[in-house]
C-alpha cells in the first residue's frame, strides 16, 4: 500500500471535517467558530494540492474529492450563513428554518435567497472539474473566496467599530445584492489570477505581490472589515491585469 499517495487526500478530508463542523456552528449562530473552521478548511484545501504536487501523486480521485469537500466548506456553509443573515435582516424567527415552525415568525421566504450561493457554488465546482483552462488561473470567482467573503459578514456586524459597515451588513437589500453578485461571479467567464507562484520573480508576479501587500495592510487597519474588501480587490486587480495583457 502506497501511503504517500493518500496524504493529500487526508488533508482534503480535513477540509471536509472543518466544513461539516462549520455547518453545525452556523446553524447554532456561532459565527466566530464558523469563520475559524471555514478558514482552517481553506488552508487544508490549499495544502492538499500543494502536497500532491510536491509528492507527485496528483490524480483524478484527489480532484473529485477536493471538489466534494469544497462543496461543503465553501458551498453549503456560506449558503447557511447568508440564510441566517437574511433571517435576521427580515426579522424572521430563525428557529422556523430548522424544523419547528413552517416559515418562522413573519412567514417570509426571502431568506432562502441565500441558498443561491450553495447552488451556484455546486455548479462552479462541477464546471471547474471539466474546464482545462483553469490549471494556472481561474475563470470565475473561486468558491473559497466567496465563502470567506460571506462568513466575514456576521463578524463585521458583531465586532466592527465602524457603524457604517455594521449597518450595511445587516441591510437585507445589501445582502440580497451580495448574494446575486457573488453567484454570478462564480459562474462568470471572468479570468482571475491565481496565487500559485511558479517563480518568485517580481516582474512576473507583480500583481500578486501588490495584492498580498495591500491585503496585509487592510487586515492590519480594518481587521474583519478587510476580508470582503480584499475579495473585491482581488476581482478588481484581476480585471486590471486582464486589461493590461490585452
């Protein structure tokens, strides 16, 4: 038995384990642990591919397993978190969405819009598996980026000191707009750069170094508020990079 070829798959299963736990904490409304587990799962997601390349054990099983794990951590979890945020934004009884009441206190069905993120994430992951153009870059917003964006929103509402951002992430129209835009971005044909480094040359990786530097500064200054801004920066820099190349 070749144990070496199973090491990346164990890391992938670590991602799945974190995502499964994150679902439980998201339903309970513990968004701090939800975000921590999602972030840990995404770290596992990054290193499974990295380790597979280092050990030269890349294969179809790992590719399929990776997408299945991502579907939970970066598909199901953000859908549930967005649903919960919309439940609160519409002043609906959250208990009603998990088996006690039929609809909740107000009877609103609008919070289910948040589950669009789960559906579009599933479509994107399936599309990614058969798209040979995405070996060195991405076409459409990666699901981990979408997931980080979404799970950061309740943290902003709870911990941010800037009232403008807090009010924004509790606004139902903002949340619905974010859901629709993120869903479209995931399945769009927009080319986005990858953070994989083939060389460490500044000239060849200038856009990546700029992104990492600005992201670090934003995190220092704004903390949780920085996360959705970093995802927005990632999209804008990719668009700028595409324009320069053309």
